[in-house]
C-alpha cells in the first residue's frame, strides 16, 4: 500500500469517527431531554382526558388545551400572558419567564383552570338494597 492510499484510508476513518461522535452526542443530548412517554392528544370526537393530576410541567398550553378539550385561549387568559410567542414553551418555561419568584405557579393555575372548565361528573345511582320490611 502506497502513501497516498494509506492517507486516503486514514482520512476515511477520521471522517467516520467524526460522524459517529456527532450523532453519538446528539443521541446523548436527546436521551437527557427525554422525560418519559407523552400520550397523544385525543382525536376529534374522542373522549377528553379528565384526570387533571396528569398535567406535567413539560407540556405546552396548546397540548393541554387539546388533551382536555378546552377553548384555545382559555389558558393564556387564565395566566394573563399573550399566546403569540408562547405556543411552543412548556409550562415550566412559562413559569420561569412570567413567575420566576413562584415555582409551580403556572402548573397550579393551569390545573385549576382545567378543573373549573370540566363538566361535572355524574354520581352513580345509589345501588344499596333496601332492608326487608318485617311485619309485627
């Protein structure tokens, strides 16, 4: 193998290692940012989520609005923030930006707004069997 071929092979190996390092670092970064499985929002006509305790600070306001089938601007009005520029920010990011002195405020306000706009749950009918009547 002459010098030119050797330099070519070494160059290809170096380029390959650079590609591996680049995508390896991207994978590590993505893994660190992964916060668990995110359920998809319901489709049109599908039943909305009702458990408010499932709302997390990684969610965005449009995601919560779709998942819990709320009016689009309700959460922005509740937080008194403009929707423009805040659609892609998570609840945590909005809290850091608008309420930095009170951690968790945005999450609690969002949960309260969702609870306030959920339809009341129907209580199951009383299924107790009446006691038998005893004749004297």
